[in-house]
C-alpha cells in the first residue's frame, strides 16, 4: 500500500487538491503497478507561519525577483 505525503502552503482549491491526488495515484499505478484503491495520498497544508526558509517564515519573505 503506497502512502504518498504532500506538503503544500495553504491556498489551493479543493478541486486542485482533488486533481493532484488523482494524478499522483495515476502515476503510482503506472510506475509501481499498484491498484488505485491501495494508493493513499495525504495532503498536509501549512499556513504562512508554519514553514520557513533560512529562518524566515513564508509570510515574511519577499517575492523572488523576476527576470
């Protein structure tokens, strides 16, 4: 029974998360030969103060410059 965990920042729609779970399941079935009903996808959402890069919470990070 494959268990796939996905960590995401909050802000995705339920439809996006549903599609993500479907596509992950499809890939696991194709690559590992698992039955779709045996694949588990766990989506963990984090708020902007639940994730930091270089000690700076995402809520306080400046956007990356665009080229």
